[in-house]
C-alpha cells in the first residue's frame, strides 16, 4: 500500500467529517475533514515525511561509507 492511500479519507455524503482515525461527525471544513481531523492527518503526513527523510539520509550515509571504503581498497 502506498503512503498516500493510508492518508486519504473517503468523504461522507452528509457533509460531516468521517474522521481520520476514529469516527467524528463534526462539520467538514477542508479536504473532507473537520479541522481537528485535518490537523491530525497533517501531523501524520509530516511525521511520515520526516521518517522518510531520515531513512533516506541514513541510506545515503551507508552507501557513501561503503563507496569510500571500496575506493581505499582498490587494487590498482
């Protein structure tokens, strides 16, 4: 499952917030969610983005370290 699929929330037919993690029922303000659920979803999005950036930085550091050790061990 792609990250965006986990963050999208189906809109309700009656104009109330379907909730982000739990049923809500408040009036919809933006993006099919009430303000509280919208803020929670943005916090989750930001947390996921930060985790991804951290994982990417760690992967780059590992690859860079491996490449530098291979250059030092070159047989020529």
